């Protein structure tokens, strides 16, 4: 028998806050985490803004040796996982062998790799850290979280570029639905706000060159010119419903559907006909039995690039028909920037909170409509929401598409 799946815990380290409450309060009020790039001297770069994590006190969560031996992307994942496990109250209330970790990263420990390359060139092989390999490999966030949380069940560090944590949550949903685990720590993390990554994204014409933090990221706006790089770690506790009820857990919402497709089109550009992402949306909606007429909020991938935003707008209309025009859609990347491997988890968190609190965060920076993007993008002001459904979409380099459908939780 297929089992019902719910969200029972949340954790977040993001450009808009270092806890779930801080992050959610920022998003509800339209407060952006985008600012001038401070992590390195960007004088010679075409890009001057970023969405950085600010003021995080790692000592509240990690001992000094743990900080020294883990890349920043892993540190962000650990902090988010600790928060989510504490929020859920699941520690000690689940069989460790039925407790999993599906935490991915799009890039992994790129800063560790570059730092040790410099050490090698300047001082020879003996200067390379013995922790370099475990620090830089992209499975290590999942591995360390499993150790930290005594999760001995399935561990799957998904990598699907910017769709990474949507895929991780979706695969966690499937594992629990089909009986392979009772609870899974699911999400993603990224810490790639460093020169090489910024230069690479800039060279492939993905990043905004707008130097104004207020208008640099404006999804669906006519004048958008690229995404703003972000960072952080976000984790959800995905749990089987009866297991959650038996221990008296707080339930944020129910996770009801998941779609995963490929464009099979291009290494960076989305399929302009939106075939892949529209199929992922239809798959998730049909599996969930979701009815847009009962109220559907969409948290779009909404990167603020011309191709993505146009393609997603087409996809919503292809998948939902005329109902797409009645669905409020927002891109919280307008405030968080693009958190890459952590983006989908951040946006899943937003869906959970929107359903629980009845509030839709806005798409900020929106001023000039684009004829190719003619839907309701909840411009600049939050909105009250009394619907039952939420959809989150993600697209990644390589043609990866993911969609998650959530339902407001109601006792049967």
C-alpha cells in the first residue's frame, strides 16, 4: 500500500535569514538578501552583486574541528539539518535504520578545491590538506549529516544542478511512499560565491550585470538580464504520515506529487517549447490529484533570465491550461538570489509555509511587464492565500526538470 507523506520539520540558512523564521519573515515582507558582493574583490568582474549568507555564527552548531574539516557547503547543510531535526522533534523517535538523508549540492566544495590547488602550486604536494578530498566531494554533506543525525537508512546525495534539492525531496517522497524509510532529511546546500564559479557563470552569460542590488534580480520583468548567485543550505524533514501522527509531530503540509523529466535538448538552455518542464508539472499534479480551482499557488524557478522565465510561463499554460491565468505565481529568487543546489529546497519550504500561514510572498523588483510573461506574478506585495495546493518548479543545466506538489494538511 502506498503511504502518505508529510513535512514535519524545516531548517534554513539563507541570504534572507539564518533560521526558518528569519527567512520567512523576510520573504513575507519583501525584504531582499541581495547586496554588493563582499566575499572577494570583484573589481575586474562584470558582476558586482550576490545573495550572500550573512552573520551566521557556526559555533552555535559546530565545534571548531568540525568547521575546520568541512567545506562551507557542508557546514550550511549541517546547520540546516540540525535546525530541521530539532524543529521536527524526530530525534530519538525514529528507528535509525529507517531514517535517511537525501541532501545534494549542485557544485560541492569548489572553494576547497581551489584553495588546495593554490597550496599545491605554491608549496608542492605535501601542502595539500589530507581533508581535501572529503571536503570537496559533493556527497559529503549527506554523509556528514547522516553521521551527525544518526541516520542509518538510505542516503542519496542527488546532483541535478539547479534542480538538485527539488529532486532530492522528490526522491525522498518516493522512498517513503513506497516503504523504504519512515523519515528522510531532504534538501540541498551550496557555497559557490567565489571567484572561479562567479567567473564561470558570468562567462556563460547567466548572471545579471546590473550593479543595483534592488533591481538586479527581477524575475518575469521585461528588463531582467540574468540571475544573481546565492548560497545557503535548506532542509526539510519528509516523513510518513502515520509515523508522524504516532509521535505527535507538527505537520506543515502534505507532499502529494513529484515529477522528474529531462529536456534532452541543450546543456544550459531550457527547451523553448517547454516540453520537459510542462510534463514534470503534469506528472506531479496528476499524481497529487491537485485541482487548481481549489486554489493553487506556484513558486516558480523564476531565475530572472530571459529564457527561463519565458519558458516557465509557457509551461504553466501548457500544463494547467486557462487555470494558469488564475494561479498566483511568485519567484522568491527575487529576494534570495539563485541558491543553486539549495534553491529547490528553499522554494519547497516557502510552499509549506505559504500553505500553513496563508500568505504568498511577492516577486519583488517587478515593474515592467513582459508580453511573453503574461501571468499573475504577485508583484512587489505579499498576498493572502486560502487555497489548498502549492506547486514548486525547478530547472537545471543539463535539461533537468523537477516539480513538487504540496497540499494543505487536513485531518482525514
